C-alpha cells in the first residue's frame, strides 16, 4: 500500500486533504506536530511526504531536510500559503523538493502532483531493485568465470568440449574413465 | 503686532498637527504593508481548506445524486442498497457534518481577519469614545496573529476593565507596535504576556516579552523618531515614537523596563475618563 505523509500545523488542512485524496485509496497519515511526524518516519516507509512551509516549531524546509536524511526515497513536496521567491529557493536548494504547491489548491493539480511523485518513487525503487539484481548476477557470473579459470589452470583444456562433425562429444582416449 | 504673531503661530501649529496626522497615517500604512504578506498567508490557509472541502462536497453530492436518481430507475431495493454501499454512504453521512463545520470555521476566520483589517484602517475616526480595550486587543491580535504565532505563545492576563474614553483605532495601533516589537525581540520561540489591570481611575496595559531585551544605551532613545535597531527595511523607526504620541494625546503614560537577555515590558497607563479641559474643540 502506498503511504503518504502530510504535515501541517493546521488540523483542518489535514482533514480537507484526507477527504480529497480518499478516493485514491492511498494510506494517508496526517500530523500537526513536527516531532510526531519525524517519529513516524521510523515506523513507516512513505512514498511521498507533503509538508506545509510555515509551522510554529520548525519550518517545512527544515522538516523535509530531516525527512530526507531518514527516508531519502520518499519524494518531498511543499504545500505553502506563502509563495515568495525566497521560500521556493530554500525549498528547492535545501530540501530538494519535487514540487512546490500553493494554497489554495486544486484537486486535479494536487492529485496529479502526488501521482507523479508516486510514479517517481516507484521508478526509483524499481531502479534500485534492478540495480541490485544486476549486481547480484554479476557476482554470480564473476564467481563462475573464476572457477572456470581455476579448472582450466589445473587441467588445461578441461573447459573446452571437443565435438565431432555430427556434434557428438569426443572424449580423449587418454582420459581415465 | 502680537495679533499677527498669534495667528502665525496658530497657523504653524495647525500645520504641525496636520503633518503629525499624516505621519501617523503613513506609519500605520507602512505597518499594515509589512503585515499584508502575513495576512495573505493567514487567509490562504482557511481559504485553502474551504476550497478543497467544496471540491470534496461536489464529489459527495455526485454520489448522493447517483443514489437518489436510482430511486426511479432501480429494479429492486437490493439495487439501491448496493449503490448505497458502493458510494460509501455511511462515511459520507458522518463526514459531511465535519466538512461543513470545518469550512464554516474557515470562513469565520477569514471574516474575522477582514473585520480586524477594517478596524485598523479607519482614518477619520478621531473622536474620543467609550470603548472596550480588551476588544481592541483581540482585534489587534487577529491582525498580527501571523507575525506572532511562529514566534511566541501569547498569554492574556486580563483584569476587569471599565470602558475607557479613547480613540480605539489609535490604541490598537500602539498595541500592534508593541506586539510586533515583542515578536521581533524574540529569537526562537518565546512568550508574550498581555496584562491589563484597573488602578483607581487609570487602566494599566502591559506587553511583556521574554526576548533579547533592549540595550541600556538604546533605552533612552527608543521613543525618538526614526531611531531603530532593526535592519534597513524592517522598521521605520517611527512605531514607538508615534505610540508615545498617541498615549500622550490620551493623557496617559508609557514606560519601559528591560533587562538584556531576559526581556522587555512596556507599560501604559491611561485615564478611564479624559479630563474635560483637555477635550478636543
């Protein structure tokens, strides 16, 4: 199940978002408290984290920076009522956010942004999975090659198979049975 | 000769009075300008969720109409029941109440902010009238809430106050100056206490913060026009001097106690009734 974390000091914002996103079938965790949101990063793996920009105890960019350390794979979004240039620059440069959304928001806009963030998250996860698979396969291949080399060194020619014209395998007569 | 002298002086003092009024108004506008960005934020939050809730409401209504329209077309009660389950009727039913209550709360907040801004921008309201100081403080808090809530917890320590004879919009401006200054003095997150008391025929208003305090060499200068320690563009240096003028005009007193590193307390005392002789012509 795709898990999404929402952080906003205003409870009504959280319930409006939960309401709006409910038809999408994502598991949504809302937090008004930054400390609690940070704590839940230990318990859940989020695909997307959406944070308010201005909050009483910590600003959204600081929170997302922490979140990035704890869950680098979660895609980060800012939802802000405060669209000035400085806050955007901070969000992009420091928290490396994927999207900067503004309040008031539009259903299509926010759903599309989250969907594309989820896609990015899944793509990255798949990438990582494939990379692991490739690395695993490469170590297997390398081990096999080394074994072949070792055999060839001990018994030169052992790794080569001699065949007749019709394809049947030729066994050296000198070889002990 | 003395006659022309007099009229000249009168003319000059009328011009001075006029200039003072303009200065007061421009300081008010500058302060409001600084607050405007904050107010936009404060309004965008409730507008944000109310707008979002309206979109959810539209979805809910679509679902509910699907059910009611089916009353005519459905073959059996079982069909209707299946639609009802399908649209998650029980959830919609309980959530609608919350949706409406939260949205109403949002609209109410916007209304309050707008009303507070209006209270602030009165220009012509120059007459002394009986007014409730606590109401003025609440109005002011509504306007500056955004400046404060990320900086400090606001504690209201209100006593019983009679209505006082004052120009409330001007006192609001004084309170706003003190609150914004208090917030600026706080590094990190602090506390601002607003205290009111009656003391015989005076009312006392205190605004106290636990911020960085005012250096002793600045303490004697803070009421001077254009004196500011804030960075360029942050303060006009007029806030406290105009506040001082306003309080003087109300036949009140304003003083300050500050301990660097511990905080600052501004104390204002105002007469409940303006002395009759000082009444404006």
